[in-house]
């Protein structure tokens, strides 16, 4: 079977790049829009650990794969229990990459989640993650606008 296309989601945020990038690597800010708790070692090879509440509650134990201050961040991704057999063994099988780029309307925040294999189970996992990331990027934008403007 053919591998599935990466998840690709973009939001535009009319705020400075350093403010947006900080929300991707600062554990206190991550806890405001992405997860309940985070541990981030903001360097290539560092830890990127996210703890999520909800249904399902899970922890994604990842490693930073790309790190360029105010430009991009990449990390390996461990998915929740319903997809653990696909995504997490023997080690995280998918990767998340976020890039910031100036545009006429502000800063484009582009998230790409790749590594999806073919088959129905993988399609289900990819679909769940698409909705997860789409909702989380909207929360990122709302969080930052609230911080900036009250």
C-alpha cells in the first residue's frame, strides 16, 4: 500500500515571530493551548514531552529533530493509546514539523505531521490527528491573541 500524505495545516497569526515561537517551546505557554504539561529541551536532540488530558489522556515522549530559533521546530510524536501499536513501536514512527514564515497578513504557522503508512488503521490514526492538530492550532492563535490584546 502507498503511504498516506502528510497532515498539513496552516494558520496565520498577526503577531511577532518571537512571541509565536515562544508559545511552541515554553512549557508554561504550551500548557495554555496544547497540553496539560510540557517538558521542552529547546535544542536538537532535546526532549519534547507533552502530557494530555481528555479522552484519550496520553503522553507523547518525543525528541527535538529540528530547532532553529524563531524559524522552525520539529519533534518525534508518540500518539495516544488507540493508535499506539501503529505509531509508537518500537519508537515514534511519525514526526511533527512547525515552520514560521512572514506573509502579508502576519506570520504563517505551518504544521506538517508525516510518517503515515498505508491501510485503514493508519487512515483512522491520520484522521484523528488531523482534527487534533487543526483544533490545537486554532487554540494557539486564540491564546496568542488573548495574551497580546487581552
